[in-house]
């Protein structure tokens, strides 16, 4: 998923990532979510797909999750 991130927006309990469809397909993204949800039980995933705007994936969780996400997906 890292290669598809165009922009990250700060949320109180995580981040929402704007993704480039040309860099990560929906099937690839769905597979990544499925695998991550098995190991990271503390994360909540919210996927938003529409033709009128870029794909967005919100990752949220308990206190401390933002530090984990920053480490996994450092700002460009």
C-alpha cells in the first residue's frame, strides 16, 4: 500500500490516506486490508471508493496507533 499513498490526513485516532489508483489497484488494496486485519486486530479500516474523487483508506485505532502508522507509512 505504501507505494500508492499520495496524501495523508491526520485524524484524532489515526490517518486517512488518499491513494493513487494507478499505483495500487482495488484488488491489491483489498488483499492488503485482509492481511493487515489478521495481524493488527487493533486497527479499524474504512475504505471509500468513488469515481468522483480519489480512493481513501482511513486507518484508526486506540491510543498509540498513530505512532505505529507513522512508522509504517512515513511522510514523503
